[in-house]
C-alpha cells in the first residue's frame, strides 16, 4: 500500500496540464518500434489506460479531490487524433486508441484494450458522459477491427499482423477481450476469448502456431533490422525526425 501511494504521488506530480486544460503523462524518451520513431515527449494510450485505473483506485482509497480533478481532465488525449498530438485513430465504425502514435493500423491489441479498461474505470468513478462516449467508440472500433487480430479463432496477431503473439501477449489479449466483452455485453467477444484459450489447441494447432510465430517474428526482425536499433541509432533517428518539417502539432499546440 505504501509503495502504491508513493507511485500515486509521483503520478500526480508528473501530470502535465496543457493550455486547453487537458492532462497528460508524456514519455520523455525517444523510442523506435519497427519503422516507427517516437520523439520525446510522446503520449501512449496504454500508459494513460494504466494511469487512469491507478488514479481511480487511489481516489477510492484516499478521497483526495486533486486525484478526482486529474481524472476529470484526462480524457482529452483520447478525443484528439494522432496528427493532433492524441492517440485516437478513427475507423469505419468507432475508433482505436494507439499505444504507438504514428504506428501501423490496426494498433497493438493489448495496449488498446488496456486503454479501454482505464477509460471504463474513469467513467464509472466520475459518471462523465465523455468517458462513456470514448469507451463506446473504442468498443465499436475493437469489434470492427477484431478480425484483423484473430488468427483462425485460435490465436492473436501482434499489432497489424506483423507476427503472431508470443504466449504471454496472447493470454493477456484473450483475458482482456473476455473482460471487455462482459462489460459491454457482447457475447461474441466473450466467446472468441474462450476460443483463444490455449487449452483448446490440438497438437497440430500448437505446432502450426509455433512455426508461424517463429517465421513471422524473424521475418519482422529481418525486415526492420531490429538488431541495429541500439540507443545511439534511436537518438539519431529521433534527431532527424525533429529536424524534419512538422506535419503534426502537439496536444498543447
């Protein structure tokens, strides 16, 4: 409990308040994922999902009104598109919230669903209809794009189908989908999460998934030359991106 409260104090201290009242927790380091270069400071849907859930629990424990105020002003990032400094990606039905702004679509599944749970927690605690609208937009986007993450009703793809998920990510995906399906009352999501249970796999299916994971994962590594992406190269790539003409403005911009 003491450790959690220390972390809660840190989150409150690190919150960035923007001119429009929006509150964010930006990452202050450069990062590269595949071909996507993220230049500090950058924001992530998964970070904000975890933070919202933590602040909700912190407020319930401490009743500190400052934490409730943070919740009330932390939804803006999910309303703004990536080109506006937010994490929202509109799709034909609903929206996606991306872990890596500027990355490929569909987004990383576990990060997106973690963001949805954070938004749900914030809506439950504050009763703010904006959070409810954000949750429903995201759930519609999840439902619409779900086939893109689904491998033969047996397993999940990481991100935009670059490679099959390793078991840890896959199990996280199936658990999160089952929770969200129950919260939203969507039986098809719950049923798909059950189909994704590794205990359902035959020996042939296990071999198929393992072989496809090894092939697709290594193909991804070769395609993006991930072994070359050391700290110095990432810093250089970020510096080049900073000097390039600006095509997007920050959330404070």
